[in-house]
């Protein structure tokens, strides 16, 4: 499922911002981009995310900054003296070389003192920000899941209505099919063997019997309702149930002996495809 969250934790010395984005994916794929000082926490963050999210591509962006209270620039006097010594030697070796200005000296690596904040301070702030961002992301995905649940159940209800209508019309369809066979035999102007004719009619009825398929469709629809209402991740289970629904719809179409049966099978497959598209978004 898709979702977005952002959390910012600011202390007297540091500020950590974490953004999380999730999109649809068959499996869990977590990508974390963090500064070097927090790279050691990525494994534990992945484990934490996996406890709350089992399906989807999750991108995590971590940005670190010094708080305003500690953001003033400081010169590294030792580094500056080392640089001065090197420049004096270069002036001796290359007397005609231009002398660097003050800005060039400041841009030299190490002249401006780097962040001296302890690693533990960064980790603590980042951990708090991760917890906040993850909770917000889970809530966002849950809200989308509730909307998807409503859409799937709506299509399941439409499926049940088509199923009930077809089941009610089935006896008449079977009798119509039987009568059509008898009419064809009568058109041949031959006197069939009564016993043999009855056997053929029974065989034809068995070939077009769809009671088992309809019962299995009922069972699969009930399983979908149970899976959606449960508290556990159900995306893969729903994937499987869509395959089973599609299999029964194909079998129903293959046994079709009337236009009504064919049209019903087509309606079933349309609803199945609509549900399948939404289920790809469900964890």
C-alpha cells in the first residue's frame, strides 16, 4: 500500500529529519539512505520496519543537521597551522605561484571544525524520529487499507448477487438445454432407443452440471470476507483466492450450455479482475 510520513526530532545540539514513502510491491523491500554517522543503525531499522510492514517498497530518507544553538563556525587552529606550514614550503619551491586568499584557506578540508557531537546523541534523536515516522506511515497505510476493504467487499457483494441470480435460473436453463437436445433428435426423423437416449441425456446433464463450481465460488467469497476482516496481513491470501475464483469462473465458462451461463462467467471475470487490481495494493 502507499503511504507517506515525516518526523523531525530537534534537541539542543542536533536535528534529525526522517521521511518514509511506501508504494506497492509483492514483497517487502526497504531502502534506507542515511548519513555515515547513522549507517550502523540501518539493520535495526529494517528489522523494526519489518515488524510493522510485511509487503511494499519502503524508501527511508534520513537527514541530519546541527541545531541553531551549535551551528556557529569554528576554526581548527591546529589544522590551520599545518596548512600554513605547507604553504610556506610551497612558496619556497614555487615563488611565483599566487598566494591563496582567505576564502580559499577556509575551503581547505579540515580548517573549519567539523561536528563534534557524540554519535550516541545522533542515534538517540534518529531512533525517536524513526519511531514517529514509522507509526505515522503505518497509520497512513491503515487508512488506505480501510478504503480498499470497502471496495473489495462491494465487489464481493456484486459477485454474490450475480451468483444468486444465476443459481435461481439454473433449473430452467438445464430444462431448456434438455429440451433443445430432444428437439434436435426429433428433427432427425429417427426413432432412438429410449434407454440409450436417456443415458445420453444424463451424460449431457453431467457435462453441463455446475453445482460444484457454484459451491466453491460461495466458499471462496466467504474466505475473502474472513481474510479482509482479520487482523493479520492478508494480501497474499487474497491473491490466492483471486486465482481460485478465476479458475472456477473459467470452468463455468467451459461448461456453458447457454448464453446466460457465458454472460455470467464474463461478469464474474470482470469483477475478479477489478478485485485483483486492488488486492495488489493490500498488505
